[in-house]
């Protein structure tokens, strides 16, 4: 097979992997600039990566995967030399700044990892490329190979795949929870050990840092050699392929951040690519609004100090599609408000819709010079369209005086109506009218099935129904 044909097949097969800032897929399944995705460096730069598989010739038959062994698709693999040459040629032409490498499991996990390690070693040492590389470790591979991969890549990731062990056994019988958790734990432990070990020419050799000593040449300035996977580890899970609730998903994500020091957990809305009784129908649109809500909740846990059990509960295990998670928390915890911006702690400020980490720090700094009003907050960057319903300022010392319906209207996420129950691509045809569930109480929102059922109604009716439902929950 010609190299260009291999590149076409393997970059197209990689587009469903979302463990980078962009997946290279124009939902519901078209590649945008095939083989490219984007990521952000520590200094905030957006970089373009070549995103490809080493092979799509998989021995596993995961029901949700386009590369499963039972699927009739063209199969091919790069040799390590081919992948290295392609990467360097793209880099020299300024098409890319790094590489995102994953693979189907060809022959066995160890065999696949050996191919990936060899390819990255050629890129690093033969071609002297020291740009960003993100590599996917293969569950079930030997610890030695995972360690070698970590010394060649800037970031490692191991896909958790699905939100529960039950779902994994149902849809991916060839994979186990233990085989996924083991490399995650190893990467965490090696990252911690690497941070403790001395670096440079005088470092003491140990079985764990021997590779580290000769991983990269020293610069002219004598800078120290980078550590094992210096950009940390990440993971990805597929959402919408099983009946797992949003609460299960964010609880799992919280545990991954806490136990394995994850840099990011990525959520990938399931795009139906296979017909199976255990999966959503091929005509089911991917749950992109739900994916969006998960990323919002993830950000609340990482940057705002929220716990998973604060965002969702057993009584309300799924996100409200009409409100972002922070606004939904505010509506359900009105006893916490109003918050006085001139005296509140940073933690309390971050609970206010419309106030983020940056604006919270600016408030703490600015109020040292005097009491803050709405004008000062607007200049600071607070989104008053939402925040003013929950705060006390020097302009409104008695607190906000608004009707319940006015507050709710200001908090409703317009995307939920602009795209229906699914956040569809801006390039798709105009969506059908919004489907709302039967009923007018809070239970209607909690039982939302993300666009699968409900009576059709006009946009105005949908808005009014939502306002009534949410207003009834306010004190």
C-alpha cells in the first residue's frame, strides 16, 4: 500500500480519539484537515499536532469502536521508519509542531508498544526532534515498555474508555479495569519519583532513571534533561454509548484527578459507527450538549473548588440541559446567596455565576482600595448579566431585588435552544424545534433524556416551560 493511502486511513481512524484539545473531527464524523489536532503548551501557545494511529489492525472487538476486529474496514500499519519520516517531513514543512500517537492493538499490547517506542526513538534520536509528543500507552503492555514510552513522550495517556466496569465488560470484553488502572498507577508513581530524582550529568544511576540520563542531549546552556512524561498524564472516556449517568461520570473523573494526578480527563460524545443492540441507533445524534456540560463541570472541579457531589446528587444524577452546571447549582442553593463582593472569600466569590477565577482575584485586589459597585465589577470583567442576581454591592447594599422569572431567564443557556437538546455543528442543517419532556415540574428537567423523546413545541413555548420549571425551584 502506498504511504499516502496509509496516512489517509490511519489519520481518519484516529479522529475519534479526543484526548487533546481538538479531535480533528467535524461532528458527526467528517475529518477537518485530516490528521491534525490542536493542543496548548504550558505557556498558552496553541500548537498543531499530527494525529495518527500506528495501526488500525486491532485484535479487540470493542463494540463502540470503528477499528474493532469485526468491522469491515481497510487495515494497515505504519512501520516505525515510515511514521518517523512522515512526522519529520510534516514538521520541516511547518505543517505541524508535534505528534499525537495512538494505536489499535495489533498482535498484542507489547508488540504494539514496541512499534510505538521504536518510532518515537527514531524521531527523537535519528532526526533530533525534541518538540511535543503525546503518546497513548496500551493497557496490558509491560511496565518496561510503558516506562520507555514515557521517557520518549512529553505526555502519556491511558484511555479509561467507559464510565463503569459494567459498561466496559459489556462493550469491550477484551479489556479489564485492572489492565487500564495498572499503567495509570505506574505513570503516576514514575512521575512522582522522577520529580524527586537528581537530574543532569552527575545524577546517580538507578534502574528507574538510567534512561532519563541519556534521553535528550544537554543544551549549550547546560539545562537539565527533561523528566519522565514532563507534561503528565491524561485520559479519555466515551459518553453516551451506555446508560451511565452524568453523576457517575464526574464522580469517576474526580477520583481520577485525585488518585492518579491527571492533568486532564477528556470526554468524547459517542458517534454511532456500529449497529448493535447494545448501542444507540446509527441515526442517534452524538450527545454534544451533554459533552459540553461535562467539560463545564470538569472545569468547576479543577478550577472553582467544586466537589462532584455538589454538582450532581443521587436525586438529580444528570445535568440540566438548559443551565450550565454552575448556574444550576446556584438555582438549587439560593440559601447561599446573596454574596457580598466586598467581604466574601475567594471560595464564596467563585460560587457566584458570572465570576471566574481571574475576576475573583481582581475583586480581592480592587476592594483593598474601596468598596466595589456594579461599575467597578463590570470593568473588572464580571459577567453582570448573571452575577447581579446573586451579589451585594455598594450600589445595592440590600441585595438584588428581582422576580424569580427574571433571574431564571438571565441564567438559561441559549445554546440549549439554539441547537435543541443536542449541541450540533454550526455547519449542519437548521435543527428541528426543541423537544421538551411532558410535565411542568422540576422532575421534568431531572428526567431529561438529552433529545430522545418529548412533545414538539415552538421556541417560545420551550422557553416559557423552562422558566416555569426552574422558577418553581427558587425560594
